[in-house]
C-alpha cells in the first residue's frame, strides 16, 4: 500500500495562503520520508494572529522562503499520479486547489482520501476525531500544527487503520476503510 500524506498550514483564513507544507511518503506500508517546506504566502507579510497562534509560524520565518510558484517544481513530483491522504482532506485539498488556481498552475493528476472520515468509520463512538485526539489514543507522538509532524502523524494513523481493516491495496481501500477515494 503506497500513499503520501499531506498537510498545509496557512497564514490567513484564505485558502491560498499556505505558509508550510508537509509530506510523508509511504511505500509498501513503510514510512520512507517526511519533508516540509516553509512557504512565503501570497499575502506576505500579513499573517492572521489566530493562524500564528495555531502553528507559530510568523512572517520573519518565511521572509527568505520561496513562494508556492517557486516551490511547485519540487512539490509536483511528490503529488503527480499519487494517492494522497490528509486529515480533514477537505481543508488541505482546498488549499492545494485554491493555491494552484491563484498561481495559474495545473492541478496534479492525483487521488485522495480523508483520514478524518475513515477514522469515524473504524473507531466508532469517539467524541472527537481530530488528529490530536486520535494520535493520543494510539500513542503517536507529534508536534501538532507543524506540517511535517502532522503529515507523519497522519501516515502513522492511516497505517494503523489499514492494519486493523486488513487494507493492503488502493483497490480495496474504499470498501475496507469505508471511505471513498476522490480525484483532485
């Protein structure tokens, strides 16, 4: 089972304001790489204080970083043709779509699913299904709201869910995980 988990942090409530992206690459059910990049957002130097309070990334942290257009040639090979998983994928996929549209860049050919949705099907009856609650339950240590750490935690959580359901391929994913695969 191969997939890549993706996580964005944003500078403002606007979905085209990513200030960090994290990716974790899983091949043959093993985590082989986790990477993150800080991004100078379109609205630089404006950062919403609420967003900064969540992730701690400030304008001075990204002032010398590439914008999304400059970073896209590095990111695209990670995403093109891949199966992506994000916790609350509706947020992360909307950040990706909106940012690509803002920079007039083409969408990658990729499929995705949501670990928040499949967690609700697998671990029924919990009061909360946020990443922190699920990771605490499964003893997955991570630094919440930093993209690399969140992507890695999502990968570890997804692997636990796949092991529990006996999911060994993308073909059986929807049936066994109880969550559809969508296209970007």
